[in-house]
């Protein structure tokens, strides 16, 4: 959900239209959560996305639930630390960007930045907004009581962009 908020804040700060529709599992903390984000240069009429151009998936349960929603020609950024795609991308007309986000976040010293690693990978692959705008959004959303988390999140964003560049160069 934080990933979605960061992305929406960044694209809004660039003057684009955006909507954010979060959904929490019944457990809330520790349960499943997802969000629909719509980005447009014109008015948005519905915040719901039924055939996305892109999906960012952080775990196996979300992969099983949302993986088949991706439209042909779309991009799936997948946290391969917690989700196994098998031959999923081979059987569909989609691009898979595998990012070991959780294990990389642990190596960085904070598992909670896995989402920002994934956002960095997504930005490198799709360029829906400028990385600098996302850096500013991180500072904006994490100000106050979470300000001690700004620096590691900025590092995670950069690391995610680098992981995506490495993954693309291998294909």
C-alpha cells in the first residue's frame, strides 16, 4: 500500500491524474493487501483496474490472485524472494521482471523496504514518472515520525532500479 501511495504522490506532483484504491485483508496487519493505481494525463472515471498494463507482486498469494489479470503485452514485476512464477510468463504474452526484493531488503538491513525496492525496479522498467519525483515523495510521505526511514528507503529505490537494469541486461 505504501508503494501505491508513493507512486500516486510522485505522479500527482508531476501534474498527472491518479487514483488509489486500497484493499486490506481481514487480518489487516500481516494480512494480504493490494491497491489499484490508475495514472492518466486526462480525467479518471474509475479507480478499479481489471486488466492492468503492469502489476507489481510482492508474494505468492498475490501472484496467484492477480497474475492472470495482466493484459497481453503487460509487465509483471515479481518479488522472486516470495513468489515462484514457474513457466507462467512463458505461457503468456507478458514480460516478467524478477526482483529478489525481500532477500535484498534483508541484506540492506530492513525487510520493510522490499516494497520500495520493487517500486525502483518498476520505475526503471516503465518510467511512468521521474525517479527524482519519487525521491521527493519518499521524503514527503516519511516525514515526521518515520523520518528515520527516509535514507534507507532512498537507498532501496536506487537498489531496485539497479536490480531492474541488471535483470534487463541478462535477457
